[in-house]
């Protein structure tokens, strides 16, 4: 596979190690220490963990789909937190941030490049 050596060269080792420790510790607390998780917590974890690990690879943030996916994930995180009956204010802020980000991305995408502020 031609992408493996490229990905291997783009991984930031210290950031990856820190993220593994952070995700491992948080997973232990969330799923073992606090007891059995709800379905919403599991789905939330499935969304959040790849977002966290994407920060450990050079060049991911420059991909054209990265920002829309992050903003969409913010909306999904907010909805899942709301459905889990946890952190209502934070859930609303996640949803609001995701919507504002998506609107901003759409505005930037459809604004002619000559009229964009430099």
C-alpha cells in the first residue's frame, strides 16, 4: 500500500503517545470506573476519538473536507449530549458552534475569491 509509508511519515509521535494516554485514561474512567455506559456515550465516543486522533497527523487539517466534518461532528456531539440528558448548556453550545461553522464554510465556499477579505 502506497499510503502507509506516507502516513507513517506524517504521524507526530509525541502527540500520538499523549493522545493514546489521554484516550486510554478517559476510556477507563468512562466505561469501567463510572459503570456501564449509555448507548449515547458509546456513539459519542465513536465520533470523538477519531477527531482526537486526527490531530496527531500532519496535513489532515488542510484537507478540504476536514472543517465541514469537524463542524458536523460538533453538531452530532451536541445532539448526543442533549439526548443523553447531560450538559444541556454545553450541548447547545456545541450545536451552535457547529451550525455557525458550517454556515461560515458554506459562505466561504460560495463567495467569489476576488471579494474575500485578504
